[in-house]
């Protein structure tokens, strides 16, 4: 057994192994014993670093939240038109998932796990988009549209579903049905479709608005 | 510091709305004037630090009071 690792390094290796296991099997599908075996320590050593499986899982979520995608660059560097900021945000979000697809797996697992900590966490990430869309559409949509409020709420849901589905297709499915389309191209096309659907017609999205990784 | 020229209530809003609104509010100020921002998104602390660093506006203060975050930003001259 490898007992000589310094504590912070040990802690990191536990977090890394646990993240991969939670991504694969969900919160309930993983035991402390299994995580301990994965990093080649006894469970008692693992418990020195983390009180419980729950606490370990929450630490992983907090780490993700610390690395949270920042939309500051998008706001500062692009025009502040609704469309340009929305596209910029979407690209930043997609990039963060591309860098760590386990985040997406853990999100999907959490939908079925029933854990309130994780559902609040992921809901909060999407809230950036749904808030932005709701406020933006509220300002821009004509007031005489019937069922205006319902349309605005539905638009937020549609956007979230569309982006999350694209991420699932691109990052979680081994044989991507859309493999001829890069994630960049796909996301631009989806946002353009979305904007047409909500009546913000932009037939040509400014190339300058796209923040290349 | 409790002196400010304009106030922005961004409570309940997630990034990027607080900084987007701050950007617009600041553009309406004169150089040297101060904007006070109240937010509830915990991410706004890092966001406003980055925002000020990137735009050259000065983050005079950043603090927490009763579950809300307060920021004072001075517009660059």
C-alpha cells in the first residue's frame, strides 16, 4: 500500500478518483471502499480526509463551482447585444464541459440520484442562461404577443434542453450522429435557430462575437 | 465607504446579469464616480474582481452583509 504520499496530494488523488467513479456510476453506485481501492489506501485513511461519501461528493461539486466558467470575458469583450452575449456564454459553457466531460456525466447522474445538493448546484449553472434569456426576451419581445410570459419561460427551457442535448451527443456518445459538424458549428447553428424561434431575427451572426478557444 | 453616485440592485440575478448591468450603469457615470452594487450570486465576488481588472475600473470595496454581497466600483477617469 502506498502510504507515503503527502496529505494534499493524497486528497487530490482521492478527489480525482472519486469524480471519475461518480461520473460513471452516480452517487449511490459508488462506495467508499471502492474509492479507497482505486487510490490504493485503506478506507480509514480516506476518512481522515473526508468525513463521509456525501462530504466527498460535495467537495467535488465545490471544486467544479470554483472552476466555474466565467462570463466576464464575454461581457467585457463583446458587444452587449443580446445575441452576442448569448453566443459568447454558450461557447464558454461548452468549452468548460469539453475540458471536463465528467461534469456532464455527474449532472445527468444527479438528475436521477435525488440529491438536493447536486440538483441545486446544476440548476444554478443553468440559471445563468435562463435568467439571461428571460430578462433579455422580456425587454425585447413585443408586448402584444399572446401568452408572452409562458413563451419566455418556455424559451429558457428550450435553450437549456437544446444545449444540454448537443453536449450529450458530442461528448458522451461514442458514435456521434453529427460527427461532420464541429461543436462550434453546431452551437452557432443552434443559437441562430433559437433566436429565430423567439423572433429575434439575426440571419447572420457576427463573426467577431465568437470567442475562439 | 458609504458614498456613491448610483446604485444597482442585482439581487437574485446570476452571472452575467450583474456585470452586464454594471457595465451599462458605469457607462452612464462620469469618470471618478462610484457605483454601488448589491448582489446575491456568490460567483459575483470573483466576477467583479475580474471585471474591474479587465476594464480598468477600480474595485473600491467588496464585502458581505446579511447574505448579500456589496461592491463599490469607481469609474476610471
